[in-house]
């Protein structure tokens, strides 16, 4: 006899498992809080994030070539991130012992120290929480995700790369700077913006604002809704 109850339970379980793997925080969401064991000790994310920008990135596995180039690059550039009031936080679905051995190996072979915390996510808890596990790519390795999280704990930008393509560090710095400048000066960034390039002034909200643009000689006026200006950053 066909067991409808059993079938319903199986379908419900499958749906829950799928949601667990594909749940992804969105831009504008509060970054999910968690506690985890890392290479620098136990970490509570909301405490680590407090008052600082966070670049939170995942990689597929320890002792792999592409990940080694990426993680060592983050380590080399950490002082530059610190100067931008930003902390680094890494993750892969490996044990703390594997992480420590890998960090030691990179220091021994390349002379580079990974001082930022790397989360040991062997139970995949944090990977699932942040949507880093994408079954179409892999069910056991996190994709190369990057979350830019502001000092209030809000997710401001998300990048996803597949397992076989490394990230672009120049782009990571570019968008981090763009977010910070935009927040500070209440402006927007045009296509291909880089520090030193002109920024976009927000569109006018009143007729007075629009008329003011006609007399403001510091603007590059393309039309009333699109004006650019130089900004020293």
C-alpha cells in the first residue's frame, strides 16, 4: 500500500535540505551572526565585526593551488585592508588541524603568514548560513564567495566565483573603497570608477536643487539628472 505520509515526509525533508544549502543572505540584510573555531581562537562574528568593515571570504579547500594563491595574497595585503579600517575573515570546509598545517606550510614554503582568522567549518554550519555551498558546483566545498559587511553589520556587496577561477584583488579593493567613499560623501560611482575619478552627484530632489546645478561650476553636467564632480579620495 502506498504510504502518503512517508512520501510527504520525504518531500518535506528534501525541500528543507535544499533550502539549507541554497539559503543566501542578500545585499542589505543583516549579516547572520555565528560562533566558530578559527586559527586565531574562538570567534563570535558580531563582536569581530563591531565598528569595522569585514571582508569575509570562503575558499574550497586547504592545500589547493588556487586557494593558496588567494589566501597568501590576502595575507600580503592585510596591512592595506587594516589601513582601510577593514578586517579579513576566511573560511573553508576543513578542520582546524588542516588549517593550521596549511598556514604553517605557506609560511614555510612562501614566507607568508596568514594572521587573519580562518574559520574551521567542518560541519558546514557557517557555509550553509551564508549560502557558500552551492550544490550545482559542489556539495562539500564552498564556492569562492566574498561578503563586504559594513561596521553596522549590514551586507553591502556580494561576489561569487566558481571553484576554478581565482578572485581579483584589485576589484576587491576597488569596490571596498567605492562603498566607503559613497557612504562618507553621499555620492554614487559610475562605470569603472577608481579612486581619483569623478563621482556621480545624487539626482536633484526639488526644482531648487535642479536650478542650483545650473550655477554650480564644479559639476560636469551631462543633463539635469546626471552630474559628476571631482572628489579627492
